[in-house]
C-alpha cells in the first residue's frame, strides 16, 4: 500500500486494499464459519504443517480476524499482528506463551489494574517480577538481573498519567537484548509511533480508542520487527521454521491464541475495523478537548490538582511533547479536600459516570472507590491516588458543552 498516504487516507482505504473482499465490497465481510473444507486431503495436511497458508479452525484463524490483523499491522508498521478477544487476553496470552518459571521481567509500577493483577498471577507461576518506576530508565537499569528477559510498561499510565521513559528504556533493551513490551492503548497512532521509538511488542486494547464506539471488545499484539528472536531462548524448536522475524508471532499464535483460546469474534473484528477508519479524526478532537478541559480544571478553585501530560505542571510534559503528537485524552483531577467525589459525579448532566475509556462520549469515575478499590489505602497513596481523585476519559463532543457541564458541577461544590 502507498506509504506516502496521509494517516486517515490510509485508514479509510486499508480494508479494501490490504484484504480481498469480493463483489467489489469495500469491507472484508463477517465470515462466521468455524470449519473449513479441503477437497484434497493433502492441502489440509499442508496447511496444518505450515507449508501452505489457510484456515483450519476459526479458534486459530479466520477471514474476518485476519483482515483486522492486516489493518492493525499496517497501522503500526509491524511485521505482523495477532488479535484476541480482549486487551487482557492479548497481554496475558502473549506473556504466558513467551516466558516461563525462572525468567525475570521488569515491570512498571504504574500499570492498568487488571494487568498488575495478571502479573501477580504470573509471579505465582514462578516468573520473577520487579516493579519499578519506568518514568526513569536508570531505575529500570538498576533492576536488571542475570535472568532478566524483558521490560513491560505503558506509554501514559492510567489514572495519574505518568509517562514512561520509552527512549531510555528502549536503548537499554537494545544494549542488553531484552524484549521491550509496551501497552500503547492510551496512545495509538497517530499519537505515538512505537516502532520508531524502539518498542519490540506493542499491546493494544482495541476496545478503547481503536474501536472507539463502546460496542466491541478486542485486543492485539503487534511485532514491530525490531527484536532479534534468534537470541530469545524461549522459542521452541518447532516454531523456528519460518524466517526469524516471525518466530515470536508464531509461538504467540500457537501457544497463546490456539492453546489458550481467547479468540476474537468475526463480528467484533468487523466493528473494530470500521472504528479504525475514523481513529485519526477522533483522537485529534478528543486530545484537543482534553487539553482545554485540563487548563480549565487547573484554574478552578474547587480543584486541588490536575494530572494531564499537556500541562506545564506535569513532570513529563517535555518528554510527552517529544514522544507524542498530542498529550492524550485521559486526565485526572483531585477535588479539594473534604469534597464528595460521588456527589460531584452525580451532579454532572452530560458527562457519564462510567468505567471504560477511549469512547466517543466523555466519561468520569471516582478512582479509589472503583478501579483501585482492591488496593490498600497505602498502595493507593504510593500510586498517587487520593480518595477524591476523578478520572476522565475525554470524548469528541464540542468542548463548550463539556466545560459547561464541569463548571456547573464544580460550582455546586461551592
Ligand atoms: C482497558 C485496558 C486494557 C485491557 O483491555 P480490555 O480490552 O478491556 O481487556 C489493557 N491496558 C490498558 C492500558 C487499558 O486501558
């Protein structure tokens, strides 16, 4: 496909050009067949043995999911992508398929809560985990051990918006041959070009900005082609058949997708592929809105503190300008002490009180009482989460409407 196309041009023409819809259709159709027929038995044998491309059973591959994988891979400029039923499935299935007891991983201490919980499960299986402050590459270097195999972090963490030192960590990973894995859910293209920053495996919850409409779950892992799999001892001999660039994805497809079985449905694949067409337009609007809201909130007397990478007061404001096209569309803010965050949320007329993020609609929720309620008060304090912290996922509404709603709610707090 023509790489000189603009971002949105590429997105709206990708399905038709990367895939092979019939009858002149512009979308790959939803293909629901679980099984696939082979008129010649030898052809089925060849597909099973990897000598020929084809589908054998839709848990492992199907037309609709392959079409989405092509589109996602094109979006990130990788050597291939594997899609899963959810973002958590992409993360857990990939990591379970690549690491084993005795390996050591360096993991960000600022993680999406469910991912953090998954790493606790992984530790129970014998993989050693060190949690470090990934906003500082020196801290990552200091945590390295003889058996360290990889580093895992997020681009912009949720809810307090810490920004990892992506370029510092990628240099370290290159030097020491570590697999650099980044959850880029908060910063899909065109916000962030993970490949150009040395990320080896990109994780994305397609449920969020990529889909964008809150109507389909999905996840993906994309191999950027940066990592040399011939130097990764955990690839089983049977998955070293193809060119080395595909070794990692081959093992992820077999041991992750096929064996663990968290397959994306063809209906969801189709919804997500359509969502991607407007990704650039939606992010542009949502990120611009978020900056306007953050500036407004920072000046409001009912607000004690605002966390948003686009503000000069944010500790990684400079790094963010270098890494990202915009500052993202997630922001958090603390109400003044003794304000009731639940009463504030109840007073909003337009903004939805809801979990989830990356939606077209602006959403808000009380953080300590919901997504971090499983953590102790002490753990929350370490993560910078106070009891009156509100997280907002800013949508694509006209910003004037959002400001009006926030202003009336904050004024009620008096
Ligand atoms: C939502 C989210 C996930 C999990 O994705 P699901 O599709 O909900 O399973 C992982 N990482 C981050 C940063 C997320 O925001």
